[in-house]
C-alpha cells in the first residue's frame, strides 16, 4: 500500500531512459548513472521511484532470464537498499525482441521493482492508489501505461500509440475510482514512455533569428522547426518523438477528468514541460550515459504531491553536475560543454562526415572515369 508520508507528502523520483547493458559491472557509464541515482535518493528521499522505460537491453531475456533479473536488481539497488519501491514501465525497446511475456514474468519474480499487467492482456498497464496517512482513504491514483513500440502500419505512424482497448480500460477503471470521491474524478498522474502528440502544443515555429537554436520536428513534422512556446519551461533538444497518428488518448484524459499531469521518457535530450488544456505535460530526458545524450546534462525529476491537495503538486529538475558529481565516462570536453554546444558539435560532426564521404565518392568517380 502506498500512503502519504508522515509529513503529509508523497514524493516521486523519475529516471528517464537508462538503456543499460550487460557489461554494467565493469562500466564507468553505469557507475556515473548510479552516482546520480544515489545523490538524488539522498537529496529527495522519495516514497517511490519510477523508471520511464527503455531501462535495460532485453536481448538475452529469453535465453537467460536470471541474468536479466540480476541486471534489473543492480540498477534498482540504490533504491532497494533504502527500501524505496521502484515502479517500471515498458519502453519501445522493452518491446523490441517481442519478449513481453518473459519481461513481465521476470518482474513478477523481482522484489526490487514493480511492473505488471492488469488491463489489456499482454500490455504492461497498471495503476497504484495513494492512500491517506491512516491507510483508510484512497486520495490519488498513479497510472503506469504501456505505449507500445513501432506502429504495424508504417504509413500511418512510425511509433505506435496507446491502443483503443487500452484507452477504454483506463476510462473504465477511472470511472470506478469516482465512487470514493462522491462521484468526482480521482486526481491522477500518468507515467508513460512515448509522449502524446499534444506535446507539440508546448512548442512554436521559430522566428528567423531563432533558427540556430530551433529543433526539427519528428518524422511527419520533420519539415518544421520548433522552439519552446511562451510558458514552456526547460530544454528543447530535439523534436518530440511522438506518434504521427493521434489515437485520442489525450482527449480521453480530458473527457475522463482528474488527470493532473503526465510524465514521459523516450526523448533523451528534452526536459521541457508545460500545461495543455489544464494537464501538465513533462518530457524527461535520459538519466544515464548509454544512449545518445548531451554531455553531463542527464537529470532526474522530483514530483511531490500534498495530501491536503492531491490535485496540486510541485516538481523540479536536477542535472548531474548540479549534484556536484564528477563524471568519469566522458572526456574533458564533453564533461563541460552545455546542451546546445554538445548538439552543435554532434551536428557539425555529421555534416563534416557527410562532406568527407561526398568528397571521397567524387574522387573515386573521377578516378574511375579518367583511368
């Protein structure tokens, strides 16, 4: 049972895409990630942690589930040593090898982490109620939703979306939760890997002089460039990688009522947030050093819900360097540069590489023609 603590608060510490690998025991990347995890747990002392998907390589989960489970336990060790539950959601890479059943079975055997399926069969959708301090009254609901992987029909969307039967399950369960509140929707908080398309409403088209700091939209929106709109806080490092097709999940939240905020992973560079139609949407960047990232700017997000007003919350971001940590897995340059400088160097490297390849190709064609 999750309950508001003795201070009348409930704290949630979020970690974005870790993308850890099987060499974690010898990896400085893993050590740096765990440094931040330990520092964040000591600073915030949360009631639970949430891993927002793309947690660990699932490639050998079927052949050796024990090895996979030991790896998840190693990732969760800082929290489990402090007796803090870790809730996990499926990211698109958890779905990659189509080992969904094996992954859910592994989590069912783990004491250190929670992931289960209580909605549509085969989907890792589940919820947890937060009760009053005396444990008698449910006051808020946390929803952990499975946003699937790639769309079966690539002409419709690259990334998949939360399916209609999952949305219907959410609506049915939300309706049941109205009873304790006298018919009012229960305050709800969503945790999901792939963001909803409505995140683009937190962005706007750039003015001419803003083009150097703008980002390209994703897939069907790749012809457009974006910057943060007024009222949007945080860093926009890439176009949100949401589905191209909108299946109405956000509209369902509005219709059902009670949804206060939704927190997403998936985009490794973005940590922006803002409110759309009364619902707070927050994009959470990676909390590790394994996948594409931007120097030492990985971070955690802390969310605190008050028992006196479960529809209200506070939240803050803290980046790796803001904990006063020293990174050992990055070189001297990437330890110190900013997000934007890191991305400009990354882009410049791609441009120079493409130019070098084009030059080499032209030279080869010239030699072949003139030999």
